[in-house]
C-alpha cells in the first residue's frame, strides 16, 4: 500500500521597473526647470497543481482456501493461554501489544469464541483494516515477532486452517479471494501562489542661475505583492477490483493566479530664487566629568567626556584629553557622542571636541582629577592598671604593688607611682605578673614597693601613664594599714 502525491507549482515571477530622467542644463534666460520620473511594474504568478492518491491494498474480511504451512502441536495448544479480547477505539492500534503483555509473550494464544479482534494497519494518515468477532470457534493466534497471525480456528477440538493474516499490523498479505471491501478517504491540500512587483523612479536635474548652479535629485520606490490560496477537498471511495487488490483513486486539478502591480513617481522643481544662503555652522558643545579620586602616585583616574552637534548636518567627531585622542565616529545632526579616558593621575587636564567637514568647528574643556584625602592620624590614650597589691599592710610594714600599662597605638609607655598615708618606691619593669604568669604581649609590667605609715588607717597608691606625650587615665588602689599584733 502506498500513497502517491504529485504537485506542480509554477515558479514565482518578480518584475521590477526603473526609469531615470535627467533634465538638460537650463539656458541662461531660464529661471525654472521641472523634471518628473515615473515607473510601473506588474507581476503575475500562476499555479497548476494535480493531486492524485492511489491506494493499493484491501481490507480483508473472509478468505477461502487458506494456504499456509504453519503447524501448532497438541502440546503447544494445551499450554497456550486462553484469553478473551474486546475491541475499543482506544486499543484499535495497540491490541496486539496488549495481547503480548497479557500472555507474557506466549508462542501460541487461544482467543475465546465471542471475542473481538482488530485486524488494523496504518500507512501515513490512512487507516486500513477491520474488526471481526470470533464466531465459528476459538481463534488460534501464532506469534510473529511482537505481532500475531490468525492461523487456525479451533472448532470441535480440531484445528482448522485460517487466513494467516496479521493481527495489529498493516494489511500487506493477501489470500486467494477478497469477498468484501469498503473504504473511504478524504484528501485535503492547500495550494498557495504569490506574486510580487517592485517599481523605482528617480529624477535628476541641474539649473544654471546667476548665483550658481542648482542640482536636484528625487527618487521613489514602491512594492506590491499578492497571494492566492485554495483548499481542495475530495472524497474517494474504495471498491473491490479483483480477488487480489482494491484501489482508491481521487484526482483534482487546481488553477490559481495572483497578480500584483506597483507604481512609483518622483518629481523635482528647481527655481533660481530658491538658492539657499550660505550655511553657517555652529561650534559643538562639550562637557567632562572626572570619576573617583586618585591616591598619590597612582594613575587610576577616569574622565568621561560628552559632546553634541547642534547643526543640521552630520560630521565626524574627535575627542582629545591631554596627549590622548579618540574618534567619536559620525555625529548625526542634533546628535551626541561620548567617550572615556583612563590611566590618569592627579591633575588638571585640557581637551577638545572637534567636528570635521563640513562643520570644522571645535570646543574646549578642562577637567580636574582630584587626590583622595588622607584622614589624620588620631593618637589614642595609653592605659594603666594596678593589677595586684597586699590585702593590707601593717604599721611601718611594706608590700609589693604590681602594675601593667599598654598603648593601643603601640607607642612606648612611661609609668609613675605615688602614695598618700605611706610611701612607694623601687618602680622597676618585670617579666612576670603578680600571680607569677608571664607579662601579656603588648603590655609592660612593673613592680613597686609600698611602705605603710606609723599609725593604723589606710594608704592609697596611684599609677599614672604617658605615651607619645599623651597622658592616660590613672588608677588608684587603697591599702588598709593595721597594727602589728606581735
């Protein structure tokens, strides 16, 4: 079975017409000249399409004198799964796979009387086949790949040969005789044809006047297109031709045409009193801004420059800054341009933005790349603490006082001690603290000897500190003075 489609579409025609008229130079006593140009273009496209579909093949219902050599043994028949099948729209093309799955791929399968089987195939968009009810007896199916062939009927316990046609595959095998054939097919096809036409007209002329020669030029273009689409639908009918095959044939001829027309016209009119006055060009405008500040000695400065062309004529632009130069490309009439200069150190720079021919004007600017401010160094106060002292002193007795000092900026510290109600002396740096542990890193540890007075009461010891000429907060410890009990 096959489907054959033949379509012949004529080539697309595109027509183009161009007319150019150039007027002669006007005489000295003529102060006006008119030039006109026009063009017309047409295009036609046609299509002739023949659609022809031929299906060779037939839906098979009943065969007589089946002739196949397949054998099914009694042992295979005893072991064959016995199933009942139904025909639904959903399993029209998948029933054979369902049988395969249900019987776990058995070699021989018996389908019970009264079951429905699809003998269904599909080719492109065309469905072939039929469904039939097992009526004479049980149907014996023999596995062929993942498809089944109807090989025998089981009638009265005996195997009777049958048609040997596929169950679940396209119908492509035939037995001796086709008894009944029915088939309908709809053929649809869209045929589209297009035509396109282009026309261009151009007028050119000159006029000599006392103030000079005028030149004029005008052009015009036009495009037109057209398309035509026709949908063809025909229904064919299948009938039995002979005992071997059936044919469906449907043929239709399509004629379609598309036409397009394009017109273009260009005119110029030159007059001597229309000579324009000399063009005066304006200088461009320019502005610049510097980016972030730059540290001393570095060249990380960035400057952005923007320029504008105030004229009604485009011109090439150029930016400069110091020794650097960058092209701005063509700056359109009324347009702007910008660029960025990098690698700049601290300082004030001069630059220009220039427009080339026909403007030939420039503007200057200056911009300053500033130095970053360095924050002033703030000197922080040193710190002193009395970390250890006796719980009390006896009258005229003595004990050690332990002191620690440090500066957050790392400056060297100078410590002094004083006392009231007694005396203190012998202030010396030490490497250990009052508890015998090492003096902490970043600190300076001291030890001094305190002497109590000759009367009970109290004694105070004060430690002061200074670093880089800046005094820190003092620290005071009060020591009780008691009478000697011995």
